[in-house]
C-alpha cells in the first residue's frame, strides 16, 4: 500500500494520489465515471466534496477517510 501523506487540501490530495498511481486526469475520470473536466475542477480546488470520492477510494484501494480527511 502507498504511504499517504497528510495533505490538508482536497485538491492536492487528488493530484497526489493520481500522480503516485501514474494516472492522467482522463484515467481518473474513467475510474470515477465522470468527466476529465470534473477532475480538473476538483484538482483546481473548485469542488469541495465531489460525488465520486467513494468510488475513487475503492478503485485505488485508499481509505475514504484520507480522501475526505474525516
């Protein structure tokens, strides 16, 4: 399992997890069944609680709590 850093901003957590998994925004969009634009907006900090976080956490085997910082 990947070492997950304590990253306070959701946008930065999304970029981090995408990059350490070697994924493009399009790859993540396909995994999450959303658009590349939705991923781009989330990584730009324009989406505070994207609906696809649970699906992303399951697909990449990362704790949902880490993504949401709950």
